[in-house]
C-alpha cells in the first residue's frame, strides 16, 4: 500500500538503522561458510548505483551536500553509517560478502563488498548493494555473493521483457541471465576464498521502473510483466519460491505506476515469498543533494541509496527468516 505521509522519514529511518546496523561488528576477514548464498540485484540506472561518495569538482556537486563523506561527517547523521569505515579511516572491504558486476566501461568489477561497484571509474559512487550486502552479510553465516545486472535507461515493457509476457523476449532479460551464469561458472576464479561447497540462488532484488513509468502502455502492463519476470527467473534457476524483493520507484510521482509495482507484492500466488518495499520516504530535496539536476537518480543523494539498500536488505532478511525459498 502506498503511503503519502512521510514527515518523520529520516528521523524514523535513523532510529531503525541504529538498531539494525550498529548492533553488529563487521568482521572484515571472516571467510563465511559454504554453500555460497547468491543474491541477484537487477534493474536499471538506480540499481547501477548513482549515490555520490565524494567528488573533486564539488562546486558542480553542490558543495558535497548529501554525499556519503558529507553525511558521515555530520554528527547528527553519522551513526548509522559508521560501519562503512574502519578505525584507520579506510573503507571497509568485507571478506564474507562478494560482489560481481559487469560494466560497459570497466569490464567486470569483483571482490569484497565496499564502495565503487558502479559503472563509473574509481570509487566515487555506490548503489543499493552496499548496505543490502551489509544487512545480508550480518544475517547469514554463509559466504554471500551479490551479482549485479543493471543497465541505465531500460524498460521492463521492452528491454527486460520476460518470455511469459509474449512478444519478443527483451534483450536485457537474456543478457541478465547470461551474466548471472557467467559469474556462477567461475566462482573460484573470481573469488579465491570460495571453498568449493557449491552455491544456492537465495534471492532476487528488482529496482527498476523509470522508463516504464513514462510510457502509458508500459504502465498498463507493468504488474503482469513484473509478475511474469519473477516466475520466469524462478523457472530459469529452478527455485519455485525464490525470495524476491521489489523496490518502489519512490522518486517519481506517477501513483498509478507505483500502485502497479505494489500490487505485485500483494498477489496471492506470491504470498510469503515476494516483498514490496516503499521508498518514497528516502527522497531528499535537490538542495540537500550532490546532483541537483538528476531527480531520476534521487539527486545522487547518499542517504537515499543507503536507506534504500537497508530497506531492501531488511525485507529480504524477513523473507529468509520466514523460510521463503525452502
């Protein structure tokens, strides 16, 4: 259900995050147990990762407001983020949570969870995977592998169109599956600490919608197309009740579209295995954000991407605790 009243959004989020995030000590060198739990993170540019960490040209990026470094230096906001850096001031790299992401610019990015797994060079950006990985890594004793498959400007209506929706299968649906299999075929090569005990596809996260939201026909079809995507991915990997988390496109004001997203999580056939996560409360004003002209990218605001990742992770954790996928 979509809620319109988010007056106390950040204050509430901070309270929740203090409980969920700061009660754990990140074990950077923990190897984790097998089998590897694999989570697929799919979508378009907001899943790619547009959250700003820090950038040299601060004048263009609003003096650093809303960047991750700026937020972490604010005593009123820093507490939920403190696990991201070690005592030495360097960014934490987790040894028990791995990430694989094939980018057009930089090729495959792989390694322990930290900042920088985005299409951009260097480590100046991050996406929902960062805090999602911390939440899931803290929850599971297993080694965790996050496979990110995301491309900017892609629709579910056409680009990701699943086979069950009829018509031409979307090229990025096919590409998504190919990249997942590529990562899984070479786990030991990509991650030397892999202990050879196999892997389990443990969850699927979908964070996408902008290109469908601006197309009336796509809005009309969105609920069915997303339901079909979930069923087709489950069939592909032979996990009938694969836990799925849907992130709302909460940075848009197209309420019919957002209701279509929410409706997927309410379908009877998905009860207990699919969760819908509202994200509107994580919107921050342009004048408090790094990239004031990119509302479609949550203005690059680090709080937005961190809180979205946390919410997606907490929703997945609840599905896992309830036995979804077993």
